[in-house]
C-alpha cells in the first residue's frame, strides 16, 4: 500500500487546537494514521458533487473528522473537525473549495 501525504487545512487545524485534551490526542492519532490507512473500517463516505476526490468522515465520540482523498495525487486533506450534533455537513462544498 502506498503512503499518502496528509494536509490539514488552517480551519481544521484551528478546530483541532480547540478540542478537549483527550479528544485532541485521539484526533491527532487518527489523522496521523490516515497516511498509512486512509479508509479505516469505521469511516463513512459522504455525498459530494466533486468527482476527483473521495469525501469521508471518521467518528470519534461526538466529533467528526471530515477529509478528502485524492487518489491521483495520493493526498489526504483534513477539512474539518466538528461536533455532531449540531454539525450537519451543510458546508461540504465550501470546505472542498478551500483545497482547490
């Protein structure tokens, strides 16, 4: 399996810094693991109109890591780390536009 390059958007980095300590460490560990395993068994695909990237989310307790995988470039972009509820994935297109 090839190793992916993981990028964290400035927005996601700010959100990660604001997480409670124990969740922050779990999220950091999960993001680090994306390089070797971009599709952990508990990740779920999200709907997107973007065809060149695969959009997924990974749940850690009440928090969601939203990320995009580009197979052609072998990159992963971490787009957001949000609490659900109230987060409803309504801004996915906006998050994707930030990585283009």
